[in-house]
């Protein structure tokens, strides 16, 4: 796996899952598509089930898993959050991923309830979402100031108008925390991914000795610290499932 802040948090969570389970961690990747997260997790020794509505993405997932030598550790299930009850391992998953999912679903509350219901008691739900304020800054920095203003003012963090956007909503830190709290999860961490690295041109880094290492250190330091965290390209949350949750 990579070594950014999100991957390090997941590695730590899976190490805890191995200790709890005493065996192979069970991961459920919802909307995992072609396996960007699933295949590296399988390479790291996890058993991963990917639920995604796209048959083409799942076919790519299976090819990538086979090429990586982990085809036996990756299962593909065509469906959306309605399929989680049947796709989740017995007793629930140690880790449920909803990365790049909540921006597109019809109902965030319902989808989060399904993610929680698919996790084992004591397991974790990892959510990665697009940050509305980063989208505002990104448009402003490229001269699309009117579009940035519309996005800032829209309650769902959308541009609006004939933009062709497929995203239904973007999140900020406060909204993400509130949605997770309301779902009954205990939020342990909210951090940024792409806090500064998405703002620095590669040409600048290439021309400056030691810049790549310094950028990695800065990215790690800034990931969990507001206000830098709150302008990251993506927001990542890890939340714990307490006892007594149900899949009703």
C-alpha cells in the first residue's frame, strides 16, 4: 500500500483487526469499482469483497487481482448498498470502505446505515469524500471565480446549472462528522488527503532538491490539523461500530 495518511490509518486498523480476529482481516469495499483500494489490501493479506453496480469495473477488478496474484482473496459482487447484507462476511466485516461513495448516493443516511450494518461490532467504517472547500479553491485558482462562488453558496456544494456534474453533494468537515455521528458511529479521526500535494506543481518539486520528501512530511503533518485539513482535496474519516447495532 501507499504511505499517505489515509493508507497509514488503514494499515493500523487492519493490524488491530488481525489481533482481534487472530486471522485474515475481512474487508468490504462498497463502490470499490476496479480495485484501486481492494487489490492493494488483498496484496497486504486481507480478504476483500467489492460491491459495485458496474459489471465493467468488476471485470477490471478481477483482472487486476489476478495480475497481482491475489485473485483468490478478492470477491466481486454486482450491486449497490442494498446488496451489503448478503455480501458482508458472517459476523460482519472488520473494515468497511465507503471511498468516493457518499457524494453519489441518493440518500446518505440510508447508505451509512447499510455500511454500519455490514460491519462487525468493534469494526470500523472508513469514508473518503470530496471536500467542498477544496473544490471552491481549485476553481478560484484556475480563474473560474463565478463557478467557485456558486459552489460555495450551494448547500450541497455543487456548481449548479448546466455543468454536467454527476456528483450530488460535497462535504465539509462539520457536515461529515455530523452525518457519521447521526448514523451511530463513534468518529475517531477526520483527516485530509491531498492537503497541499494537490496544490504544488510537479515541475516545481522536480526542480527543487529534497522537495518531494519535504512535501511528504508536510502532507503527513497537515493531514489532521485544521485549518489545513479543512481545505484538503478529500476528507477521510475513520469511525468505530459500537455494540448493539443491527441490520434492520
